[in-house]
């Protein structure tokens, strides 16, 4: 019945919105008399407005008389629908107003390890365009371990995080960027650095001291680490590289990052056809209905950059 009445009402314009505002106020004030002060119009005018609304809807909305003011069943339904309507209108106005305002505030970015300097990520280009588009936005940019980045983005303490993608988390959006291949390295002081016999290397690795990141990344990495002698922990590549260069430890690192020491003869990849795993690098942000223009602009620019690179992201 209510649906039929609303259909016959036709378009909802300013006049209908005014009538619904009067109706909502009357209901929330508990009657015509109390609504006079709130609406700043006379009781007779309120009565006319209510009659016009009932006529437009072809519904009886309320009972009024000596017994007092009360809503009919249809009136209660229309009241609830009116609250939803005004809530949507308020959200619309807020969105429009936000679009007309100059972007201000802060965007808080956290990155894991060396991701920020990887040319495949292109953060320098993204940040340059972001600063040009939103010059008034304050940027906070720092590094943190993987777990902390996930936790802070979920809690709203950070807006964007860059991590190895290793699991889906409820409440987060993931922008997949590129893959990193991690190999097992030893330094030039390690006994295996000059060894060429692959069987000797494979047998010796079972007892070699391994420095590892100390976090679970993906099943492929866990399989590689499963039977190795985990003797030290260093999350960041810089610290892990130092421990590998000591000659005491072997350890997995991203091939692109380790290449600088390989080129100088300071590191060597051990059994690269067997000892490796892939990591998918991703940008994460909180899935939220709240408007966050700086974050959304940053993620949009990053997505466009990644899309533009296409097949180069290997």
C-alpha cells in the first residue's frame, strides 16, 4: 500500500521535502503543539502541511484529537523512510562539499623494507604527482615490519602500507604490484662461496646457519626454510645483508636487492634453480565507508602508475 502511494506521488521535489521535514519534526516532537516552537510556524499551518502530505501520499499518517497524537501503521513506515531519505541527503551534501574543498589533512604511508626504492613501485613518481595535486596535504612516510604495517592500517593508524602479499585480511583492500624473486645467498667469507659441486652445497646447507626475516610470508617461503638451521633473525634486508656478508650465515634476499653485492663479488646465490621463492608485493589500504580524499587520491595515482607499467612489472 505504501509502495503504491509513493509511486502515485510522482517526483519528489522541494515541496515534498518541506512537507516531509514538517512531518518528521511533528513525530519527533510528539505532536503539533510541541512542533510549533521547533518549526517556528503556527499549529494551523502545521495542520495544513500535514493534510497536504497525506493528500499527496494518499495515506493517513497520524491520529490527532482529544486522545492525543499517534502514528498510524502507515505513518510509522513513512517516518522510517523519511529518516533514511534525510540521512542520504546529508551524506550527499557532505560528499559534494568535500569535493569542493581544497584537499588538506595527512596521508600516512608505511613501507616494508626496500620497497620504496624499487623502480617497479615508482613511489618517487607517485609522490611527485600527489604533491602537485594535493600541495596542502602533510605526508608521513616511514618503514615498519610487515605485521605492524598490517595492524596499523587495519586500526586506522596508517593510511597506506606496502608489504609482501601473504594472506587476505578482512577489512583491507589489496593493490597487487609486482613480484620479487628471493634467492639464497652466502657472502665471500663463507665456506660455500667457492664451492662448485651442487651436491656438496645441498648437503652442507642442512647444517649452515641461516639468518631469516622472522615472519611468515607465504607457503613457498616456509617450505624453503622448513629444514634449515635457523640461527639468527634480521627482518630488514640491510641488516640481513650485513649478517650474510659476515661469512657466518646464509640467507634469503630479494634478487634485485642482493645484485649490488653479487656484481662486486661479495655475494653468491646458492643453488638458484632450487633455492628460491616468489613474493607478490602489494599496497594495502583500509576498506572503509568514510571519505578519505588524500588516501584515495594516493591509491588512485599508484594504481594508474602500476597499470601504465603493465608487463614491465616482473
